């Protein structure tokens, strides 16, 4: 497994546009959630780890923390008593997608909790598949399936070390095509490959380690980018 650290020299974001993609192009829009209205109630019956439901699923158990839609953002806060991250999932069936959102680690007291991070991850019927994770020290991409891969659990595919302040929004673009993924946070990009990434997936999950928010969540069908080989070679040279 080879990871390539890509510090992408991305173009500046257009006010009315979306951040550029590197490996894929955006196809049909599958999910568009601006969190300006209350989310619909849980719809469906869970099957296995995280499948069998559409729309949103959150606050399924006390240890799952608390989620609230407020001021155009979806905020999750873990329960200090159990120190378990808050999770919320948007259920739909997909394989190759471009996931885009803004994440923020909220500047709130620790209250006995240990870790500050925000994560956007994908799941299949058995477990977690792959993720983009931000924390105060930077961000990483990882293959993080427990069931398929045995005891190794989360396996980093790449990491960027850069200070990320609390209370600031970070733009995340998460591209998945076949067995390869690209995670881009504020113009820094990482790519990695693993057979598990190509699995049939059934939800996008947000994980708030302590207290974090998400807004402007969109998912598109991912189509091949004819410039990816050139882009990847050029960016790898910047390593």
C-alpha cells in the first residue's frame, strides 16, 4: 500500500462555485443538505452495521451523544460521562462519489473529554470503510474497517501536519473512485488506495470527537477525471 502526500496547488474557490476535484468530476447530485430545516426522522430498519435506512440516523443510543440543527449547521457533542464520539449517518446506496462539506471543531471546554476531532467517513453493511479526519494537528485519510481487515482497525493512508484552529470552518472534498480515495482539506490533498475502498457503500457518517459541526453537505456521483494521471504525477512531484 503506497501513500502519496499531495500538497495540491488548487485554484481559489469561486464564491458561487465548488472546490475543484483532482481524481474525479462531479456527476449527478445525490445529496444536498444545508441544515436550514429540521432533519427528517429516522426512516427504515437497520440491517447489519449501518445499512437498511435512508435519510438520517443519529442519537440511536445514549452513548452516541447529542446532535442539533441550528444556525445552518449540524452540531454533534459527545457525552462527557462516557467519552464516546457523537455519530450521525446519512443513509443511501453508493460506490463512487464526491463528498463535500465544511467541518468545524468547536471551541468549547473539554469537560473531561480527551480528543478533539471531526471525521467524515463511509460505511458498508459490515463496518467502516474509509475516512477523512481533521484535528488540531492537521488531517489524515485512512482505511478504517474493523471487520474486513481484522485487528489493524484504522490504517492511515496519509497525513498532513498543519495547525487547525478551533472554531474555524474547514472545507473538505472527499473523492472515491474504485479502490482509490483523495481527501482535500483547505487546498492540501492526500491520496491512497486499498481494495476495501471499492466496496458497495451505504452511508456517509459524521463523527464529532468532543464537539463539532458540519454544514453545506453535498454528495455527487463521481465520474473519472481524464486529467487524473497527469494531476497525480504533478502533485506527487511536490512531495
